[in-house]
C-alpha cells in the first residue's frame, strides 16, 4: 500500500481503470464531505467490513483504510 499512496493517476480514465485507486478516491471524497456529526455513518460500515471479512490480521488493509479516513477528516 505504501507504493500506491505516492502514486497519482495521470488522467481520470486511468483512475477509473484502477479499481483500488478509484475506491480510495471515493472514500476520501465521502469522508471529506461528511460533517462531524455524520462521520460515524462512514466509520461504522468500515469497521463492520473489516470485521466481516477478517481484515484485521495482517493489519495492512486496516491501517491503510484508517490513514485514508484520518487524512480526509483533517
């Protein structure tokens, strides 16, 4: 995930053809637009997804996801 964080797509078409990058962009926009009172509506489904799919160990995906959330809240 560290390599993907530094990479930026050259064009919108390239971004759409890369599903992980497109999902990350959507997550950033969703969290960035959520008001403080509604941020729980974003975080709760993320936690549920991590639990349902047992993505806590190894924790690379969980850490990457929470970095997206935390940087988008700032």
